[in-house]
């Protein structure tokens, strides 16, 4: 059955109502489509006017100017969910205040610990997590989350919420409001475990009261030839509140909105977007320093004959490597 507008769902035990489709903003950022604030603002504002009520960003994406340009165009602002790599309270404060200043906002909707790789990494981020909780207590953010590509991270968040004495992470993580997890039926991009295990863990997370957001439903472009099935599979996971999907054009927004509302998109638009898949490119000026190779947790990069090469079958277009290149030699087009 088709709906005229996107359904809204509550995120775990928070009071936040999210549209089931969220706007992943990495696509308009310098590391990907590199749109000007004006061009990006136009696209992001379009998504919001069409009913997408939250934007997924991160300190790393370096795109607050683009988001601010969208906010300037809108009378009703979207919810802003961002992420920090901070380990310490001071860095959380710096990242949070930077986001507020750049976005021209006093408060943000949610702040997450970015890219948590294992229970060990969570343990190492306790001070930052406590600082996030303090921001929530002061009413400066409404929710605190954990973003991850790791099954064991989601499992440990579930365990810490149960009465089990087998705590693999500090107890304070019981206070998390939601987890933002990589979920798709290829498992590409997972740091550990299988997609079935991630699905089980995320379902258990929702049952434990944690909100669940999903990312990478197209597996970083690997499921582009099966986009309808990928969206249907995503929507069948009823424990997920909402999906962040990176979209760089109004056409992509229209298509995803149609799918998420149960409608058939326009055939021409489908053909147009299918013929323009994104891909990671390493420019000729790569000097082979290897920074990107150690940054890629998917094992998609390697050095050969003095420069970086990419194994596209493993790349999920997360852009983490691009941010680590001192020579700006990595682009995703
Ligand atoms: S970080 Fe940049 S310069 Fe260094 S190997 Fe990777 S692409 Fe090349
Ligand atoms: S190569 Fe870069 S974009 Fe691709 S998975 Fe690795 S870090 Fe992400």
C-alpha cells in the first residue's frame, strides 16, 4: 500500500519522532560531491520540504556550512544528528560548540560517538560519553547515540542493559538512547560477524529499549542493481526507526521517497540514477604515504608500486580514508 508522506516513528525511549527516511549528508560534502553551500543547501532543504525530518552529519564530514545554507532556506528546521570522534570531555565540548557555531543553533538534536569499532573502543571513550550525557542533562541535546559497523558493539550495548553481571563495557553505556548501525543483507562493511548476527543484535537492542537507526542499506553502492529489494528488505526490519540514505540530487531524493512511501518511482529517473553510480577514485598525485590504508577498516585499500589502490568489492564509500589523506588525493564521485 502506498502512503502520501513518510511515516514518523519514535526513536527508542526518546521523545523524538523521525521520518523513516533520513538524509545522509556525506554525499554533499567535500569528500564526496563537494557541493557549494548554496547548491547543497538547495538539495538538503528540498529533502526537508518533502518530509525528511532529520539530517545525518558528523564533525568529520566537514559540511556544517552546507547544512546551515539549508537551515537558512527553511522555516521549520530539521532535526540535526551529528557525531564526534572525541575521547575526552574537552574535545566533546570543542566539537559541540563548533557545530553550534557553524550551524547557527543553540541546541542540536543528537550527538553520537562516531565509528565505534569494538567494546574496547567504547571502553576507551567513557569520558567522552559522560560528556555527551551531561549535554543531554543540560538540555543542549535530546539524545545520545553510538554509531558503529560492529556486531560486537551492538551486542555489548544490549548486554549492558540487561541484568547480566558479564559486562564487557562500562555500565554507564546503559544510558545510551540509540545505536546507529550498519545493516544490509550483504554484510559488506561489517567489522565483525555476519549480517544475520547484526540483524539479531539490532533487534535485541530495540527490545532492550534502545532506539535503532540503520545505515548503508545499499551497502555503499554494492546493491545499486537491486535497489528496490534493498529498500524492501530494509523496511521489513520493523525494529529500525529510520534509515539514513546518502542522496546528492533531487532526483535521488524523489526516488527514495517513492520507495519509502511504497510507490513506484518514475522510470526515467531510475535509469538516470542507476547509470551514475558513485565510485572511489585515487588521484594521480597520491604519494603512497599509506595513511588511508591504515584508516580503512574494510580492508579495501592497499599500496602497490608506490601508490594507494582500491578494491572496489570491499569499499562501502564511507569516505573515512578521504579525510585521512593529507594530499586530498581521494575522492568519491
Ligand atoms: S593517504 Fe593519500 S597520498 Fe597517502 S597513500 Fe592514501 S591516497 Fe595516497
Ligand atoms: S576505501 Fe575509503 S571509502 Fe572505501 S571503505 Fe575504505 S575507508 Fe571507506
